[in-house]
């Protein structure tokens, strides 16, 4: 059987370094309640954190504001420089330009290690044991990400036809959307692996494992939605002619249907503690 191509292959994690400004402008923010829950769960006397795949810092400021000192691991040189400039006034923040797998870090150092929509790019069989080693006793490992479910209406149906023409003629396999899953489904081992790229936390020795979901409705103009799509690795990895045609048809259709694309977003938080 031929290997499936999805656009989510690990080699595509380098794509984001070419779209730093659009990534920072177009990617979603995370609910304040999510950060509050991580901070409440990870109560420690010291506040030393490591962020894996920090990107443009979408999940960085809330922890800095809560008093954490943060080391950000970011493999992209452009992303890393953006981070340094963005948080240059904060003396408790610094950046290491490397993949998490290759970053040289001291064991038993961190109270909190987290990743926002990034850990699925890490080789989990290297990454999860490394997280466990880097954490202090009782330290927290937190992963979170977003799942977007478009409204099932005429706009959605018409856009699916464009995906059949321009997207699925290129990709031979793709992960299905999970924005509609029940809470119980998210806890299933296969779904944890699909979402975060790793086995369940208990497999790696973490205890007190919890998962929380948060629902947020988002609305995008036609141009905003195309800019958002262009931050997804599978869309960026399409041949240019197919990508351009797909975006054009989707944009025109959104405008024809009132100018806005509505998404119901499920934010998923997965946490465990080093025993």
C-alpha cells in the first residue's frame, strides 16, 4: 500500500517560519479560563516554565503575566527572533532556537512544561520521556490545542466541493475533523494520539491526568478566513496552483454567503503531573 500523504508530516513543521507575521495575526488566541486552569493545577512555590514550539507567543503572555519565568523552545529562526522582539521588555523570558528533541536542557528544572498546538510536531517517544526528566517532582505537563468545526450549512457544503477538486486530488489521506466529538471520545487513546501525537500520559509515568474542553464561537471575514487557512501546514503544502484556486473559490463563496465564516471551536487541555 502506498504511503498516505496528509500535509501533516513532521517535515512540514518548518513551513511556519516563512509566515511569521500572518501566523501571529491570524491564529486564534486561547481562552483565559484555560490558562487559569493550568495555573491552578500547577501550583508550585517556584514558577519556572518551558514552552515547546512557542511560535509567535500565542500562549506565552498569560504565563509571563502570572509570574512565570519562561524558556521558549522554537526551531524557526524567524519565529524565534519575533519572540525575542515581542517580549524583549520581560527579563524572565528567553528563547532557545532548536527543536525540542535537540535542545540541551537541564533535568529536574521546570515546574511547568507546556505546548500550544505544537506537540504533535514532536517525536513523542523522544519528547515525552524528555519532558518527564526535565520536570521537577510534582511538575506539570500541559498540552492544549484547538479543533474548529464549521457550521454544517450551504457555505460548508459548497466549500467541500472545492476541497474535493483541489485538496483531495493531491492528498491521499487526511485526519478527520474532531471538533464535534463528545468529551468521552477525546479521552480515548487513539484520539489522544491523533490530537497530540503521543500516547496517553499514564504511559509515560504521569499521574493525576485530566482533560478539559472549552467551547468558543469565532467569526471570520472572507479575507481573515483565507489568511487563517494559509497558516495550516496541509494547506501551505498544497501545490501553488491548487492552493491558489482553493482559496479563490472559498473566498468568493464566503462573500456570496454574507461575507463571514462561522466556526465553533473546541479547545482541548490535557494535563498530567510528574509523580
